[in-house]
C-alpha cells in the first residue's frame, strides 16, 4: 500500500492564483485597519479628484466635536482655577 496525498488530482497553484490571494489578503487587512483605500494614492489627489493639502483636517463627527469642546472647556477651567489660587 502506498501513501497518496489527499488532493493528488488538483494541480499545483499557479502564480496568477498566488497573486490573487495576495490581493485578497491585502484588501482584507486594509479593511481591518479601517479603510478600503488604495495603499499608495497619488499625492495631493484623493479618490474623488479634488486637490487636498497634506495638513488638511478631515471632517469630524458631532460626537468628536462635542468631545473636543469638552476637553478644551476642561483645560480652560483648570487654567482659570490655577490662576485664581494665588489671588
């Protein structure tokens, strides 16, 4: 009795299949980190074609704006409290 591989009738994977597998894996990893964007977009042009600056702010959600304003308010209150202590 000879040992036979379980899938002896299947051909070995081709380079095209390997390339496709790498593309699928890369796309899945990009989706896991929060974006379905290309790895290296052209500098200065987003996918919709409008020019951008590398220092441009992205749009903040309402929750993020509320959190940011609460943090700034707390910082102002702490600074005001520290300045009023010596008085």
